[in-house]
C-alpha cells in the first residue's frame, strides 16, 4: 500500500492510495483460505473445498471485503502517520474507469483511490489568568414567593355556580357542551360535553371565548371562529368553523385561599413547608440563571482570545441547523425579516457568525477538556439518560433502548455533561466575583444569552417564550413541591 499526500490546503487534505495487484491478490488469497475452513458446499468435505472453486463462487464478495478493509487500513495509516484529528469521516473517491475497477476486483490490476479529509485545527491554549468575571447573584424576595403562591392558589381555586340568571364574565368558569362543523359537516375532535372553559384564559381557539361572554346557564350560542394557520391538526389549519355551544353552567371563582389546605393539595404538611419548597425552587431557578450568565461571560472571554481557521463543513452544518430553527420560528410567529428591521442577507450573516462562534468555542472547550483530562463517568451518563427518558412518559423503554443502541445519540447525552465540567474547570482558573443584583437585573438581556452550543431565536420567538415563562415556572414549582 503506497500513500502519497496530494493536497494540503488549510484544513483540507487529500491522499492518493495505491494498492498494487500483487497486494490485492495476496489479500484475496488470504481471505479465500480463511473461508476454506468454514465453507459447506455439497460434494466437498468440510475444509476440502478447492480455493479455485471458492474463488469462482465467492471471489467478488471476498474482494469487496478486502477493499473495504484496505480502505479502513489506509484511513488509519493516514491519520496515525500524520498525527491528524478528523472533523469528519474521510471521503473516498474510487476511479471512474470501470475497467480499472474490474481489473482490481480480479486482482489483475492496481487500484488507486483518493482519500479526502477535513481536519481539526491545532489549538494553542491561551492564558486566561487575566480573566476576571462578575457572577450576578440574587436573593429570593418574599414578594416572589408570595406571587408564586398566589398563582398556584389561582390555578387550584374552586368555582361555585352563580345561578341561572348570572351572566358570564372574564374570570368565570363555564361548563359547556358543543358540536363543531366545517362547511356544515361535523369533524373529528369537534364535539365535547361537560368541558370546563375559563373565560380569559385563552384555552380555546382565538375568538371562541369572547363570543361566550355574557352568556347565561342553559343558553345556546353559535360561535364562529377560524382555526389558526399553524394549528396542530393540519386538516383544520386555516379553516373557518362553527360551534353550536350550550352553556351548562356559569361558575364564579371562590375566594383565593393560601393556607394549609392549599399546601396539602401539593403534598405538603403546612403552608410554611410549601413556602420553603417554593423558595428553594426559586432559589434553584435563580442559581441556574446566574450560572447561565457567568458561563456566557466566560465564553465571551474565551471567544476574544481565540482566532483560528474553522472546518468549513462543521460551520456549514452548524449554520444549517441554526438557520432552519430561525426560519421555523419566523414562520410560527408569522413574521418577516422586515418585521425584525433587517433583511434576509443581514440575518444570514448574523447567524453565520453565531454558527462560527459555536464551532470555535466547541473546539476550544474540547481541547481544554482533553488537556485537563476531564472525565465523564458511566454513572453520570446514566443519570442524565434517566432524566431524558423521564421526559417521555409511557415510552420509557423505547427511548432507553434507542439511546443504548445508538452511540451517536448517546454522545449527545455526554456532550453537555462534558461541556459543563470544562466550564467548571475554567471557572476555577479565573477570577470570579459575586455581585448581588435584583431579580430583574438577573434576568435582564436574556435574549442575548448565547451559550456554547446555543443560538437563541430572536424577538418573535423570545416574546413567545416569555409568555409561557410564568406558567412553566409555576408548573415546575408545583411539581417540585408535590415531590
């Protein structure tokens, strides 16, 4: 096997590998002799099948294995001899001349092929002893705990019938039954009985609740709405519909009660215990946000210390992932680039810079972790995998087996653990000063927070995320309290 470097341009390398006919014949003969002791062919005793006969029957199949093994051997030799770290699997180009391929398959001619590589850059680690970071830290105010308890009480408050003559108002709960039609025909999922509807909560299709304000118990109303363009049931998306609604009961909210009974509803012995659980959860939320902020500051500092050539394919793949998310968010929010006071070209340039930053920081963190000998235990991976599996109730076994059978998917579980350990290592190497701030300051500029593998969607998606933030926070607090 002769290997010759034919291209060295930036991070791109190409090598020509030549397997001469004699080498191919030797490899083929060795493969056939290895097959001789295993082959079971009618008319021949085990282990006595002539090699010439095996060549006629299995020659091409064995030669295919020979060539695959030779390619793997060539790849390993190229990497080892040149001390390369690959960004991607090598790309192999065989000759286009079919006669040359056929001659090689018969071990009657040399086979020359090209191995194209994209390698990782060599990174000289920068001195970070001059890096000083400020870590924002916020105390949990009692007002935050009280507000969370009020939301939890509101979500779990009881309702009492207001009587037949009472008109429905925002904040009331209606018990309704309905039949929906499209062009006069009922459709799947368009019928319901005894369904609770909280006026003003935005639970139903836009416009549905508004048309029930002022309704009384026993009243029937025709509600006309249009399903949103991005409605999850695609056969209904964007279509007008009518619902014949019967108001079974109009109920008003009972007084908000924040007491021991509320706490017991969340599995706590007393209101004080519930307050403590909520306070601890908010503290963890603050701690996680503080971590995100200091991590961003650290990565900003690292980003300013490194300049090197990036593997083009890595950048392109990262940009494609980022851009597809941007387009999906824009479509979901029904926004255009003009709505964001930019153009598509400007947005592409900005997100390409984000992709480049992600790739650059990812390579830097990987190099730092390797030199610091950062290790991840099997227990840490298992714990993270368990947390991932818990996100798919009812499908735990399938999800677990998927990760166990897919090393690449399992690597996606390991990657964030490795990154956080490297960040911990770096934070121990730089100066970090705690600074007490308010909750508002802690969460300020959240849209600008970019972590090493993260590019946040811009305004439209960020606004959408903020709307659900309070609900998500309360759900997390309630779950944590009940646990």
